[in-house]
C-alpha cells in the first residue's frame, strides 16, 4: 500500500491486468489494428469466436472478398483521415450452407498516440442480425403490399373500363328469357378482352354475341369495346349479322390488336323457334332441352377475325323450353383439367341445373328465370370447383311463352289508382321488369290514370260510362307499350296551378309519349325500353322486384316529418293538412324524410311545391327534403327540379 507522498509502483504506460480482462470479455466485438497496413494486434474473445484468431494479419488479408472489402476500405479511410465511420448494417456471410448470414453495427474509430497522430483503428461491433431480419421482413411486406396495391389499382381500372364498355343491361323480349354473367379474371394481368352483347331487333329476332380479344389488360379492353360498338351499329342498320362480322373482319385486318379475335353469334327467332349461328374460331353454342338433355352444336367453320375467311350461318330448330348458351373459353379452360374434361363438366352441370330447376323455374310466379339460374349456377359452380385463369363470359337464352297483354277496364274513381297499380305490378312481374323500370312505369301510368279520373269526365256523366282503359304489351324489339284511354272530353290544361304537371311527369318517365284525342275520348300512349341486370363482374342474382304500394303513413316529430308508402292523389289532402300543422303554417323549419316513399305522384309534388315556394312570393318556408340516392323520391325530385339532400342531418334544426 502506498502512503501519501509516495509514488505508486503501478505503471501507467502498460495496460493493467483488469483493463486487459475488461477488453477480453467486453460484450460485442472489439478489435485493434495498427500501422500503415492495419495489422490486427488485438481481438477480444467474442470477435475471435466469430472470425477466428486473426491477430498478426493485415485487415485486407483477414477480411477478403466482396463482404469484407467495403469495411477494409472504410478502415483505411479512417486511418488516413482520422474521421470516425459508422456502418449500420455490415453483412458477415455464413460459414456453412446451413447457417444464416449475420449482421453487425460497426463503429470504426481512429486510435491516436500521445502526439495526436493516428496510430491505428479501433473497431467495435454489436450484433444486429435480429433487427436486420425484422427490417428485411418489413421491407418485403412493404414491397408485397405495394405490388398488391399496384395490381389492385390496375384491376380497378380494368373493372371500371369493362363496366363502361360492356352493355348496361339485357333487353326484355317476348318469347325469350335472357341472362348474362361476366367475371373479370382474379389476376389483373390476365383480365380484359372478353365481351358480349344482346340486341333486340324490331322484326322479333334477338342477336346474341360473345367475343374474346387476344391479349389482356387495358389495350385488350379498348379493342373489345371498339369491336362491340362496330358490331352493334352494323346489326342495327338492317339486322344483317354476316355483314356485321365482315365489318369486324375488315377492322381486324387494319388493327393488329384485333386479329385472332374469336366470335360466336347466335340469332334467335322465338316466334318461329329457329336459331341461326356462326362460330368464328370460338367455342360452339350449347343447347339444353327442357328435360336437361344437352348438345354442343357443330361449329360453322369460320376462322377468327383477321384471317381472311368468310362467314356463314348454320341453322338449328328450337323447341319450347330450349335453352341456348354462349360462353367464352375461360369457362372451358379452367386450371387443372383438360379442355375436354371442362367441356363435359359444362354440359353436365347445365343439364343438371335445368333438371333440378324444373318447369316451375321461370314461371310467372318465379323471381328468378331458368336462364338466370343456369347463368348464375354455371359460373359459380365451375369457378368455385376449379378456379379461373381468364375472364368468364356467359349469355343464356331460353325459349318461353310470351307474356299476355295487360287489359284493364275500370271505373273512373279515385280508388281506381290503387287497383291499376296492383294489376300493373303483377303484369310487370310476369314480364320480369326490374325495380327501377317498374318504378318509372308505375309513376308514368299513375299520372295518366289520375288525369283521366280527375279531368276526363264532367260531373253529370253517369259513373257507368266514366271508365279508364289501360292496355299494356311487350312488343318485339324489347319495347313495352302502355296506353291509358278514356271516353270523356279533352280539356287542355288551364291556368290553375298544378294543371298539366301530371302529363309532364309521365312524359319524363317514358322514353316516348304521345297524346291523341277525338270525339270518342283521349288516349295517351307511352313506350319504354326496359332492361334486366347483366351481372357484370358479379355472380349475384338480380335484385328483387317491388310489389304494390302501401298507403301513405306520416309520422311527425319535433322538427321532422317522415313519410312512408304512396304519396298520391288520395293522400294529398291529408299530406297538405298535416304538413301545414308541422310547419306551423310555414313559420318553422322542418325536414321531410322521403326515404321510404314508394310513390311520389304529381299531387304530392304539387303539395311540396306549395310549401317550398308559396304562391304569394313571401319568404319561402324553411322546408328541407331528404331523398337518398336511388330512392323513388329522388328520381321524381330530380325530374321536377325540386331541391333536396340525400341524407338527414344528425340533428334537425329547431325554431
């Protein structure tokens, strides 16, 4: 032990035993390199365990190859510049095939002598393998998500494009039940290029076409959109499908991307029970009888578009209940099975579905036709069983009995409106008209019947003579024609507020409307082209159809009014009275919720006009209308240009 004033015998020039032990057992890797060649003069136990004892060897020799070269170069830079360097992730290759690479965070520090000159380099390293692996895994996940996001974006573009280029719906034609399904391939790189169309001609023929453009993606979708448009325009000129195919052939010769497109066209004359078809390099139609027997028709022999071939139509007789199926090769080229196996699968499945569905399917009382069942089940079952590598397109048409015309002769009483709505709803159901089309026709016919009931007959006309006649028919070309007639006297709309609005609303809901009148009465005839859902990009069934309209129900709350059912002529007086009470004569703000209104007739519209824009031009009342998008009320309010919002505020403003 030294005493005060005495000099210790411990040398400060040489490292103590404790310092050496601390260096030797320090956690992490420690190494010291000295001299111009940076010869390793010290390595702690951990560094020797990882790299072996490399003392006495220059770092360039100790760490050769691509893995060590960057670190050796950095060590030499530190020795030359005297500036420390940090390598966050130094990869050390595994020593065996079964081991994994290791990663270290490495700090290179200059080692200076007493004069400040760089004597060597001190290396410190800590194991960061786990963190490196986590970062690599996170980066891989990020890359996967980015790739998926790009794929999803590409698929979304294709979905939007296909949805815009393919038909919005299918026509409704007498004697033929139609259905279609289109499924975009799950892999966006394989999607796009399939197309279909169904055209109802005025001569009673229905033209169905399915095509497949070579290639995929946006370019194939654009080409298929052009071919579909050319085909439709040419067929609608005179119904000549061969001329339409020849036009596509000429176009394919000029547009390389359209070459080798395959097409199958089928023309059904339901009244004559005949089928004419042409297969241009495309799979042939499949015909299923009412008992479930299936037959593939022989190909017509035409080559794909652009091959310079000619087109001829083959003919096949059809029987009642026969179902014709057109499809793309995506349905018979499913993964894991041969084309012949897939072809047999399709025929067996269609036959089984027809047999299971039976004659009850597609009857007037059925909500889903046999063609719809076959289209849905075929796509769902086959793709579920074997997946799909390409787009799947399918069009089904069954020969059925044409719907009988609608004939109503009713007294011109206010209650007649409800009877007409009920009968019209039942008839439209037999025609298989969709919900929105039925909504438009119910509104239009309701306005015409209301006009006849209110204005056609003078008060002294006997009730037995005051009648309203409603006639409806589904005509060739997919046209519904409805007429409303009376035997009264025509009176032009006068100066009374609201007169004439019903006829204007009916005209807005119809595709065409004309009025004729003579000494025997007045007939208003409207024409409307309905469609059914085509099942684009989904295999779900068509939405259900709406039934008759319930009477109006009005519920008033603090600051709000909720309406349900039919707001028509019968309900107009009660609606006006209770609305005046709810608004306190137009002095307080009220929200009118029309979300559950099934029918908003002109009488109800007139009441809304009265409370929103008073006749004496004083300050408008603070009445606000709520009509969600797609609701019956929203369609009417758009038509008559009444302002509305699509959702109810969280809290109704109070006065």
